[in-house]
C-alpha cells in the first residue's frame, strides 16, 4: 500500500508539473510580435514600388536571313523560342516551290517534319483538321500513348498525310505557328524525263500489241500461234505495269507526301522555395517534450491494458492453479502445526531445598521483624 500511494503521488505531481509548464509556455508564445523597425519599413516600401514598364517585344517582325533555295533536298530550319506564340506569316516565311500545273513538269514533293508540343491530344486533332481543310487526307496515323500508372511518360504520334502541292506551304506555316518545329526536310524530285520515257515505251508496246493481234487474225503466219499468244501476254503485262507506274506518278504529282512525327514535351514542375524555419523557443521545446512524454506514458498504459486483455485467457487458468496450490500448502502447514502441539514434552524433576540454604533467609526475616 505504501508503494502504491507513493506511485500515485509521483504521477499526480508529474501531471501538475506538465500543466503548469504548458500554461507558461502558452503565455510566452502568445506575446505580441515586435513592431517593425523604421528602416525595414522604408526598404519594403522601396521594394514594392512599381518598376518602369519595358518596351513590349514584337514577334511579328520578319527575320531577315538569306536562304539558298537551289538545293531542294534540304530546307533550312529556324529554331523558335516558344512553340505557342502565334505569328501571322510563319517563322520561316513562304518556301518557293514549283507546281506541275504551272511548269508542265512531273514534280513530286516529299516532306519530313518533326514537331513538339505541350498539348498532345489537342495538337494532333488540330493537325488532322488542318490537313482536311486544305483538301488533304491521312494515309496512316499511329499514336503511342501512355498508361494511367505512368502519367509522366511523354507520348508521340506519327502521321503520313497527302496534300496538294499548292497547299503545302500554307500547311508548313500552320505548323510553325502552332508547334515547336524541330526538323524539316522538303525534297523535290523531277520525274519528267522518266514520265516521257514511259509514255514513249507505252506507245511502242501498244503498237506491238496491235501487230500481234493482227498476226493472230491472219491464217498464214511464219510463227506458231502459241508463240504469238505468249508474246502477246508478255506485252500486255508490260503495258499494265507501265500504266500502273504512270498512274502512281500522277497521284504523287497531284498529292505531295508529308510524314510528321509529333512528340509531347512535359516540363518539370517548379518547386517552391521553402521559407527558413525559425528555431523553437525554450518554452515551445519544453511543451513539446512534456506532451511527448505524456503521450508515451498514455501509450504505455494502453499497451499494458491491451496486453492484459490479450493474455487474460492464459492468466485465469494460471491464477486458479496458483490459488489451489496455495490452499493445499496452507492446509498442509496447519496440519503440521497441530501435530507439533500434540507432542507432550517430559516434566522436569525439582530438587528439594537444603536446610542450610533456608536458614539465612529465616534469620534475615527475624532481623527484619526486630527492626
């Protein structure tokens, strides 16, 4: 009982001490902040003063550069600082091209373009809509997306478009105005000589076909009918091949081939600068330590209580067994004590007093009476 009373007094004293410390720490933290010094107020006012406006930057001024258009295999590319800044006339300006309708030549244009954008889905939709608006179409579209679990992965898409050559420059200017142009390669190939050679060869084959048909109709020929039919089949196969080549060439002349690679760019988010944290005062530190101590004490008591509840199924049988053992030991002790009391010890014999020992006592008694 004395130990329990001492423990209760210690816990009560600790709680009173923690409450007192928390009260004084709260009072110290509630002190009003000191007024700013005059010099700091002047510096803040000077810092908040509006700065003079600078002259606006003009993006519409054309860039004067000399371009060499003699080599059609590789077109010069100008890098753009920002991809989303609208420019009315394009960043490179119109690229002069020759048209088959004006020159009468068989000119085929192949263009490879690599562009970047921060708005991937909207960017590819605008690209296809512009191609449709300029009387073009898409022969192939490939989109490489990303999984929902990896939203930071950059996407890309590939397009193969067909566009009339007279609308090719307008389409390139549209790309420069709405995307970041990374690479541009425009090639022009002249198939006029090949086309004329194919036309002449086709006419010759048709004349030979007519002669073979005439020979087959004749009854008397120097060659067998089987050889004539075989030669006729070969000539007709060559005619079909030349006609297919001519048709494909006419298609390539009427619709230029454009291959576009669109890449998404994801810029990393700018991290905000953390403000310097002031060190806590002594009262705040003492309050935190006290609160942590009480929380740890409460957690310990809760853990002990939970342990007792969890161990209760094993503690009850052990307590019963211990109680039975104590009762048995108590009965055994009582029985042994009763047996010890029942044992009789032998009496001790008393020796009679001698007359010599009793005589002085008597004389002393007589002397006392006389006195």
